[in-house]
C-alpha cells in the first residue's frame, strides 16, 4: 500500500493562495451578493425578478454542455496559467456588467460568458490544485478552501450593499471587478504553483485517458452522487438566490438583509471547517446525509418564523449545514474516482448541481411573480432537501485508498466496490 506523503509547508502556502483567489472569485463575490442586485435592477431597469433569476437557468442550459470540456481542460492543461487567466477574464466580465444598458439579452449573454471566463479561477480548478498538494489532510485542505468562499459571504455583502445603496448597481459591479483583479490576481501570481510530478503520491496504475463520459453515466455510484448534487443544488439555489429579497419582503431593510447574508457566511465558514475536520475522521457518506438534512430546519424556521431574530437563526443554520457539502462533494469525487480523472469527475458532478441550482431560482421567481409570496418556494425547497437526503443514503461506503489504489477500467470508472 502506498504511504501518503507528508503535507509540507509549501502545501499550506499554496492552499493560502487558492483560498485568496476563491475569496475574490465569482462564487464568493457574485454568488453571495446576487440577491442584493434583484431589487435595484428590478427598479431601475424594469425587469421582473423572474427575468433576472432566469439568467441562472440560461447558465444551467449551457453549463452541462460545457462541463465535460471544462473537466478535460483542468485535467490536461497547466493549472497555474489557467488560474491567472481566469482571474483576469472574470474581472473584465464583472466590469462589463456595469456597462450594460436595459437590454436583458445583453445581461443574459454576460451571465453565460461569466460561466466560461470564471472557469480558470473556479473552485473546481482550485480544488484540483489542492488535491495535488494534500494527502494526509485532504479533507481539511478542501474544507479550508471552501470555507474561504464562506468568508466572502461574510465580508462581501456589507460593502456591496453599501455601494448599491450609495452609488448604484453599476458601481458595485465595477468595484467587484477591481477587487477581483487586484487582490485575486496578486494571490494567484505570488502563491499558487503546481506540485512537481515527483513530489506527488503515485497511483498504482494510470489509465491512458481515464473514464469517459459514458463510463460515468453507466456507474451507479456516479449516478447516486449526481442525484445528491442535483437535489441539494436545487434547494440551495431556490433559497439563496432569493434570500435577501425574501427577507426584505418580510420587513427587513436592505442593510439588514445584507447582514443576514453575512450571517450565512459566518455559518458557512464554520460549516466548511467543521466538514473538513469531520471528513478526515468519520465516514464521508454519513456526513453527506446529515449535512443535507439539517438545512431543512432553516426552511421550516423561515416559513413559520418572523422578524430579525428568526432570520438570523435561519441564516446561521443554513450557512452551517449547507456549506459543508462543497468539501464533501469534492472529497467524495476524489475518493470514488481516479486522481487522473478528478477534473472530469468533479465537472460532471457539477453538471447535476448546476442543473438544480440554475433552474430553481427561475422557478422560485415565477412562483413569486404568480403568488407574490415565497411560501410555496419554501415548501418546494424543503421537499428538495428531503430528496437529497434520500440520494445520500444510496451512496456506498468509501475507502481512503479507493481512488489511488485502483486503476480505472477501460472506458469506465474505478468504483469503490472494486477496491473492497
């Protein structure tokens, strides 16, 4: 059995760089503040919330088609140049949002473009860098990486909300592009590098091409993990993209709604760190079940509760128990499938998460436009969390060596059962 290499100081230095790039990336910057833009853009541009949220659905339509290519790129191209170009392009894309007029078609095109421009500096790419550098503490490393996005959910909503309130949504987009370029670019340039092949843990055997897309689709473990990602992504997408607007409709101010998004970020930071610590010590499949069932409590509280206190408790629960699934999903992809196919395995799983998370904000927007209430959307979200929990129960147990000790069969996937 191959012994894991000791995680060096260089591993943690690279992790720091990845965390800073993630902190000023699209997920942390725009993902945590999207809801704050709904009402200002609705008021100034005359678009409905369903029309604005439909941008996520368009990303969903295009995203699954591009994910296999994205996974291949991550598995086959040098990662450091990919991250540097990604920071540059996503920053330019943010600035382009601030220049658009009232044509919603331009907004949709920019949203689709952001999906491609952000690929180089995406969490998927950064997770690939981290898994190169960590062996003994892979779970902890991934947990810290995804916790960085939760830090963004704490620090970004207040200042973005301030800029929105005092300078408008165009200035907010310009500011997001500038901070991404300067701070994210510096971290990528100074801290991120790839691990030399001789320093990595060597797998027992290496497939020439790794699993094909058809091989993934035929694998029962891949399908169970995909259903888990699909339903969880659906629930989180419906809830988080409308969270700020939901709270404002229930009497909270823009500043209070932004503060609640920061509370989600605090919970997410703690949840990712907790998940990373737990992953290295307990079966990841057990954690997958608990971390998707627990957010149901936040949905119930939002449905029946009112006021700032109820919103704060729900926000904390939502962040704490929903964010850990990012580290869990990345860890499970690494353990279920060969290291050489990590990019493709993770990218194809993101197809499911993107599908769920992209369709649900639009559906919630349509439901709101029809009923002028988020109650039905909350019930829909609760059902999705329950279905995600059911899918998690179908995931097989995973061995620490499953992904490195078993070569992928031709055209297929090295399953956990093959290793046991």
